[in-house]
C-alpha cells in the first residue's frame, strides 16, 4: 500500500504549517512506515493510506514521487 506522510524536516523546531513537506512511501502498514522513517530527523505529523480515487488524484500531482527507503 502507498502512504502519504506529512512531516516537518526537523524535530527540534516548532511545526509551522507552511513548512510541512510531503513524502510518498510504499509500506505494509502504518507501523512499517514509522519503522522506515525512524532514522530520519523528521517530525511526522500525519500518515494517510492512499487507495482508489485518492491515490489516482495524488498520482496526477507533479509532486508525486514514490520514495525508496
């Protein structure tokens, strides 16, 4: 399954909405997503599973790039 992860690039700073970044990742479940991101300095805000029409919509976005971790 593909997941959309919204995160801040630093755990040390206060989260600011305008600095939220997006990452697309393939994983078995949300726990697997968190394991794959554990060594990154990211402050994960939200993890959303993408299926069906939601996945189709995200794939049309120019920012859609599936990360290999």
